[in-house]
């Protein structure tokens, strides 16, 4: 899958609480992570972001 990187991280936003806290399958955590559509969507959105910071490992 090709990911289009077209937004800076400050345009994407941030979390105020984990989506897993009120999930119906919370009792299966962390085994449910790989099949979770909510986390998949979040990861896809975050992967599209471009960091607005540059960190050099000097």
C-alpha cells in the first residue's frame, strides 16, 4: 500500500485519550490490536503525516 504524505503532524492533531479505554473488546487487549479497525485507521492517518521537526543524530 502506498501512503500519501500530505499533512504535517500539527495538522493531524493529537489524542486526548486512548480509543481502547472504552472499547467493547477491552478485555482482549492487547491481543485485539492487530484486528482493530479503529487502530488501523489511526495508524493510517498518522503514517500520512510529515514531521514538522527535524532531529539530527549528530
